[in-house]
C-alpha cells in the first residue's frame, strides 16, 4: 500500500491495486499505469519517479511512501467500475517527457486528478 503526501506532510491519497483514492473518504480519483498517473479526464496528469509525484509541467504535487497504516478497507464494485472507466477511456498510452522542477505546484493532487 502506498500513500501520497503533500508539501505539509498531510496524506491526501492512498494507492491500492493501482487505483488512487482520496485519503479522507476513499473516493476514486485516478489510476496508475506503470509510473503514469491518470485522472478522471482520462489523460496523463503526471508521473511518479524517485518517490515523487510530478505534474506534466514538472512541478511536484506529492511524495509517494510505503505505508501499512493507511488501508482501503474494501475495494467495492463501484470503485472498480470507476477505475475501469478511467482505464478504458485512456487513449494516449505514450508517456510524455517530464522535466522535473524543485517547485511545488499551487494546484493540489486531488484537484489535478478530478
């Protein structure tokens, strides 16, 4: 199980079975295909490398960490349906080159994926 923390160290997302959930209410907000992050818009929003989540523009939107404390109790059918909807809507499968920056995005992770 993985978590994504923002700049102030708050946990905003949980990644379980390549599905990205909000940490507070376990809503599906995106999926991971390899190291590429896709949101509800079904386009690549960002990429994860070196345990950092970057937007396409290279700004940081989170830090990825392993966690055994944060868990999705049950992945329900509606969770799977939402994740499947994102996955089947992805048409662009090539990854974009991201030039990483050391600046944090003013746009949050949840907003980027919705």
